[in-house]
C-alpha cells in the first residue's frame, strides 16, 4: 500500500502540470491589396484627426480641449461644464451601442481598422519595415550576431519609435492642456510636472504597446476579444477559410489538375499565417485572437490569382453561408435579427435624445442660493424683501449681457445689488446679489414659490428658468 501511494501522488501531480511557453516574436509579412488600402486609409484619417485637432482654433480657443483644471470642456465651439455630465454618458452609450451594432454586423471591424492598438502597431510595423526590411530580412537581422550594422539599424528604428511615441504623448496631453502652453513650456524647458509626467507616461505606453507588446495587448489585456462571441451569431460577417473549397490542402505543380490529385484549392503556401499580425492560422477556424484585420484575405487572393483559382478561399462570410453555400447572400436578411434590432434601436434612441438635447442646449448656467443671514426683511415702505445670490455662467465663447426677472407673486420686482449689469465675458462665471420685493399683502406667510427668468439681451431664444421660494411673514 505504501509503495502505491507515491505512484498515485506522482500521477496526480503529473495531471496538474501546466506548460507555459515563452512568447515568440511575430514577424508579419507586408501585404498589399484591397483591404490593406482600407487599413491605410483609416490609419491616415484617425491620425490626421488625433494629431491635427489640437492645432485647430475656434473663437480664439483650442477647438477640442478638456480643461479639467477650470472644469470647462470646449468641443468645437460648444462649452460644457461638469453639470453637463449627461452628455459624456450619452457619448459613452453611443460608442458602446455603436460598437455592439458593428460587431453584430461585421465582427471585429473596430479592432481591425480603427482601434488605437491596431493603428499604432501598424504604424510601428511600417517604420520597422522601412528600417529593417520585410519579414525575411527582419528575421535574418534578429538572428545575426551583434555588429555595428545591426546596432545602427536597431538604434535608428527605436529612435524613430521613441520620437513618435513622445510626440503622441505630447499630443494626448494637448487635449487637456492647451497646445500653446505646451509649446511655450517646451521652448523654455519649463514644462509643468504633471504635463511632463503624462507626456512620458503616454509616450511609454505607446512605445511599449505598439513596439513590444503588440498582439499580446489584444490577446491578454483587451477584454473585447473575450466577450465578442456574445455578440456573434451565424449571420455575423467574419473572416473565414472555406474548408469546403480548400481541403484537403497541399502543394501541387503549376498547371496540374489538383482535383485529379484529390486536393482542394489551398496550396499550403502559409501566406495567410505569415501576414497575420497576431500569428494565428485562419484555416483552423474562428479564433478569439483574430482581430479582423483582413491581411489574410489580401494575401490569399494574391496567391489565388497566381495559381489561377477563384478568389475568396479566405473571405468575409457568415457561418450560415459556410455551412450552406446556397444560403441567402443578400445583405438585407442579415440585418433582420433580434439582437441587431435591439442594439440599433437603443443606439438610435440615445442619438436622437442627445441630438434633441444639444439642439436645445442653452449657453447659460445659473445657480440661485438664498442669502443665509437674512431670510426676510421688512422695508420702511411696507414691502417684504428676500435676498438671493445668483451665480451666472456664460458658456458661450463671446460676451453677453443678461436680463433677470422674477414671477410668481403680484407686484414682484427685482433689483441687482448696486445696479450692477449682468455682463459676462465668454465662458465667464460671476456671482450677483439680487433683491426681490413685493407688498406684504401679496405674499402669504411661509414659503411662496417664485421663478427667476434669465434671458440674453441679444437673443431672446437664450433663456433659462429657475425655481425658488420667497418667504412672507
């Protein structure tokens, strides 16, 4: 019995062994084609927006600036305050539901074309190809012994990577600190500590994620790849290998009849694997690592052209079409799905409500607080007076003068302390003391509801109403 115990323990221990494999660097081959052109287009468009917007000005201010220090957010001529947090929620909801809709329709379109991780990895790969060469040259360089040439090439590559990363960090910070201030700080070497920290932090993140981690971010750090399957169904467009056409795969002579040899259309060239930035074999079926970049489609189509076979061995398709080639191929039936309808309705609803709210957004904010020291004052004239502190904020970019009136009681009147004009500069916030009076006979004892109306003198459409109470005796 004793002799069998170690063997049992050994078997149990062996069954629990987990093998970990060190990460192997992936060397994606450069590929051209229809979908690659679209990837280049989205890289250019997204980066023109990201790097270009901080240099744009509207009304003398940066067009897009999240001024957290002053709690003001300038978005293309509109000014939002912390009280407008609802718009941030709407933006997040639109982004989420938009992502759900596109995922249900076309799989990981966002990941393959517009995700920052994909975009910057693509840019860094372009730099790597320009400095080190294509796939075979990069593999050969990494395997070569250390030499002056190797050090020079690697130094050039990393210098460009680091420069681009730091400029990316600077641009990112420019969305929170005006670019003009950052330029001045750089010119005088007097950059603020927090600005410096975030430039270096975001620059390091760009350099590390796009230059070193690459596909590991998508596979191990991004949650989207893990829960994307919940939004997929058999009518979701996915990148797939048509095993009905391709199998059995194998090499064959040029011009030979592969059907007589019992082969499918896949020539086992492995080009689809060589161009994949995450290093998977699409022929093994749908995998969570696939980011939908379509590089394998372009590579396979080129091979099919060379051997004279029809394109589409690897293509955008659906599970239903793969299982049954005669399945409906028109686009409209693919959109008539409960899951997609639900996401679409929620997306449209949020967008409609947000658009209506923005259309009626008033460029003025008011906060009315009763004077705490004196609730009620009886004047020599017999009138009753309540005093309020009114904080106005002009959220427009240009100066405005406002008029304030009160309603709710007969004979009610208002007076601004020291007859001060309600004038505010663009985006200025200012507090005014307002005295409200009425005859004692017009106000019952206790709280009486009244309403303040604040209107811009130059535009009657710019007005807000705030409820308050007037105390009588």
